[in-house]
C-alpha cells in the first residue's frame, strides 16, 4: 500500500466540516491502495467531535481537502497520522 497525504485546501480552513473534525484543521497521512480509499480510511480514523446535521468529515470532500501520494512519508498500516495524533482506522 502507498502512503497518501491529505491536506486542507487553502481558503477552506473555516469550513464547518473542519470544525466538526476531532483533530481540527490538520494534514494527515494514511496507507491505502487508492486516493479514494485513503479518504475513507482518514474518515474512519478521525471521528466527528461536534455533531452537525448534514455535515461530513472534510477528508471525503475534494473541495475541502486534497489527497495525493506521498512517497517521502511513512505511517503504520491501519493508522491515521493526523497532526500529532496517531489514530487507529476503524
């Protein structure tokens, strides 16, 4: 599996999705087969802190977070590294 890096999209840091994310506005890394799988794994590993109607975590939305292969970083399989937090997927 490859390591993917997910970053907040510039200008979207105040989006309600980030406010609901338990790790806040942060870059995260995760091992996955594809970029879509990386988005799903990041979502599974970073639970919603503040529940809001019709708001989903920012990792699923390409308008709010970017996702690309990062061959310069490493993270344990089955975990999301979000900022300073190492969180299990699932």
